[in-house]
C-alpha cells in the first residue's frame, strides 16, 4: 500500500524507488489517497508518502532511498 494524495511529487519519487528495487510484475502497489479519509489524513497528513506491507503492518515513510527500502523489505520478511 502507498499512502499518498494527488499532486504529491514526493509520492512519485517514492514509487520510483520501489519500482527500481523490485522487478516488474513482482508487486502491485495499492494507492490509497489520504484525502478521502479524515482518519488517514490525520494519521499520515504530514508523513506521506508511506509504504505499508499489509501482511506485516510494517511501514516505511519518506524519505527513503533504495538502500533503506531494501533494509525495510528484510524486516517485513
């Protein structure tokens, strides 16, 4: 899951990091626009983009680079 909102250039950068780290076709990001939920806006408003593994509930928030994302992937198992 990627928590983001329309027009978020940092969200675009985060998605590019994910795409560079994971082979095409091995993942699918579910885009969740935080603007559609008061709860999500309150939780993630100043933190987006945030990538979340729905199975482990582990999150990584921006800023992160390829190295940090790979480290996060090891944690999420």
